[in-house]
C-alpha cells in the first residue's frame, strides 16, 4: 500500500525518493499515527515533501489515492502490522475499557472480529450496529456510541466528518507552475541579496558594545554601526502594450515587489523589443525617451539585468534593421541585446507566457538564444530559478 502511494506521488511529479518512503514506513511502525486518515496526511506530507511548492501536487495525489476515505477503513491491513494493532490497543485502553472488552470475549476475540469485518465490508458505512464506520453503535469505527468498541480514526466521539484538508487544496497558490502574486514575488526576490553596511551609524552593534563595556570596567559603552542594506543593484525592463496587455496584473505585482525589495533599482519600458531608446513614463513615451546608449554608460557592470516580456512578435522585429513596428530603427534589436551582454554578466528574461507554448514561437526562440537560454517563466519556479542564476558569482 505505501509503495503504491509512493508511486502515485512520483506520477504526480512530487520529488520523492526511497529515503522518504523508508522514513514513512519507520514512522508508521513507531505508531506516530494510528487509523486516522487526516493524521496520516499530515505525517506523510511532512516526511515526503521537502519544499512547500510541491504541497499542491501532494494534495492532488493524496486525494486521488485516498478518495472518499474519512479514516483508514479498508486499508488497515496494508498500513498497520498485526503486532502493532495489539500493542496500540493494549497501551491505549483504560481499566474500564479493558473490562468492557473482556465482556465481549477478550482482546483477541475483538481483533479477530475487527479483521473479519474489514474483509467483509466492501464500502464505507455510517450508522448501524455491525459494520466499521462512523456513527452508529457498532463496536468498530469513529464517533459512535458503543462503549465496548475499537475507535478507528478521530479524537474521541467527535460525531463529525473528517476535514479532508487534501481535498480543500489550500496550497494551490504555492504550486511552482502557477502565476504569482506580490507576496510570492517578494519571497523569491529576497534570495537576491548581498548585504553591506552603508550610511550613518544608526544600528546597535551588540557584540562590540558588550566587549567595549567589559573593557571599560562595566561602564556602559554603546557602539553603533551603519545599518545593513541589500547592496544588489537591479535594472529591470518591462515590455508594455500589445500582446502584453493580458499580463498587466502580474507585471504590476512584479514591479511593486522589486521596488520594495531593492534600494538600488532602476526601471525602463520598451515595446516588443529593445532598440535605441526606452522610456520611464508610459504617458510621455513619445516625448521623453532615454537613449539606450545612456543606460549602458550610466549603470555599471555590477547591475543585474531583468527583462520582462512575452517575446512574441514578428521575427524581423528582433533581427532586422527597420524591423520595429513603431519607428525606423537604424540597428536591429538583436544588436542592442548583444551590447547588453557585453556590458553585464548576469541577464535573465522573465516570460509571462506559459512555457509549453514557447517552442511554437520563432521570436521566443530567437530571444532565448540572445539571452543564452536564460529565459524563465514568470511563475514561482521560474522566478526562483532566475534569481538563483543572478545570485551566482
């Protein structure tokens, strides 16, 4: 059973290994959970999933494998060894419960009957006085009213259904293939950090204060140091208009996140591809343009470069002189991208288009080549991979 569950997770693209499977088996043998499907869900997720971005895939796989179960009915034999059942019962029963069990023929008789009912029962059952299930007066199940019974799942006589958190799928937004919001973007961007102490002496240096006070015979000697700031410098360029209109929301969220995360940040806009000029105000784009040469000369080589756009255009807009649909460009967009590559070591392109469509676009393939295949989807996974690349020395 656990092996089948393990294979279901593998098919759902949850990165599990034999190490996690063995840990789960050990946890089950140690009795960390007993006959409770929700507790098994929490335990197995904690052991099998090492990154929260896979929580939703795990929930989907768990729901497929254990569909319709509120407790471990019908799979008890597969999950729980015979000796474990006996040990768990013996340790958990009070004197009154043991006396009640004796009145039914003893523990061996009760376990024997329990297994027999599991074999005979073909489906989940609620209520009644014979089958294993929830409610009712059967001596087996959860939330019932037989004082001489074996509880399967739940915490006492709760008389309500299990929550089935795996079916609620509370972790959909953590999936590494979905578009992301400002919070998730900020969490990913925080990996792009290199701290340095800059500015006025405004932060207490605890270690130096303690050492200096000790040297001063106990007289308090406060030492201050400049605050630590993220010294990473970022240039970000946004494609606007046309085919980018459906992606305005995620681009706005990305823009909001980068402005809050980086002290050294500059941004510019372009349409479809970069040429000899860009702009910072979309309402004044025709009157207040900034020469691309000025950008290349003003911002040093230690800036990290991020382009954001769907890279979806006619191929000649990338490759040809005069290829721009807005003006007569004297040099191709590809030539300008090559200049960026000559100045800056780290360049990535974030694409809001779903990755499975990229291979059908000639222009996307051309842009991927120009940025040396450092194009990433604008998803949690893609942003994380892009930031990881920018972080490399």
